[in-house]
C-alpha cells in the first residue's frame, strides 16, 4: 500500500506551519506522499474563507512547487459546497485504490474531531496523525474509544504561525514576510489579498 497523508485546510493563506506539519508527519509516519487539499467551505468556520478558491489553490501550488513528496488536489473545490473530509476520503479511495490514507491534523482540530461529519465512518476509512500546535493543549485522552487507537501523535518544531495571524498583520499593514514561502508572499502582495 502506498501511504498518503491528507493535509486539509482552508489555506487562507498557506504558511510555514502547514508545510512543516506536513513534512514532520511525512517523516515520522513514513508517508510516501502528502496531498494538500484546500476546502471549499469549511464546516466549522462561519466567516471563512476570505480569499477566492482559485487564489487559495494557487498559493498552495506556489508553496509546494518542486517538492517531490507534496501534491495539491482541487477535489474539494471542484465538489463545492461544505467540504466534509468523509466525502473526500470516500472519493479518493474510489479514485486511488492501493493507497492507505492518513488525515493530518493540528492539535486544534484533533480536539474537535468528535464533531466531524460522519466521524465513525471516516475512522473506518482512514487513520489520523496529530501534530502539536503552540498554545493548544491536545486532549487526546478525551477522545471517544473508537477514535483513540486511530490517532497517532507526531512531534514537530513548534511554529506559532496561523493564517489568522497573517490576515491580521496584512490588514494592519504589517509585514508577513518569512511567515510563508516567498512565492506566496509575492502573490499576496501583488493581488492585494487580506488588505483592510
Ligand atoms: P486559520 O487561522 O484561518 O484557522 P490555520 O493557520 O489554522 O488558519 P487551517 O487552514 O485552519 O490553518 O489549518 C489546516 C491544518 O493545518 C489544520 O489541521 C491545522 O491544525 C494545521 N495547522 C495550521 N497551522 C499549524 C501550525 N502552526 N502548527 C501545526 N499545525 C498547524
Ligand atoms: Mg485553523
């Protein structure tokens, strides 16, 4: 089985926290590839996203450019509507037999895992890789029994960067240089994204 990590997110915009999380999961869990999947409308984020779908996808492409193990997929943007990981994994399993999927999630998302749409079915289709995130305590001891054995914890150098931080800094006219790869930074500036 080819081991594939799925890195889902709004990527509004993608930043070094996402890239390092993906790389850390790949290395620690022996993943062959990590697929970055921007969501269309995220279920648990009422005001998001801010940038257009094609802009978020373009920033992902720019960030992972030339990385041999990383790939971007527009499967959720194509499907449109609210993006549920369970739908995505079902679709991917049909499209790519012979691959085993692990869902890569930061500590904040591990904590809300029990609320995910069709989480029981999803936990039969894939496993989870949980990464620590600064300022977030991972309550994986509180996970329901059917999930606990399905979540593998993985360490990473802690990075206190979020897309929210980048958007806030942009709207305040502050620098976002070095929080995200230069090609993403240039794209944000050139297109005037996240300005107030
Ligand atoms: P926002 O501030 O808009 O919520 P975000 O930075 O949290 O953006 P998301 O697109 O919400 O990014 O997150 C996608 C995935 O990446 C989630 O699983 C999230 O937990 C993880 N992630 C994001 N930033 C980090 C980070 N700095 N360290 C570890 N994981 C991260
Ligand atoms: Mg987030």
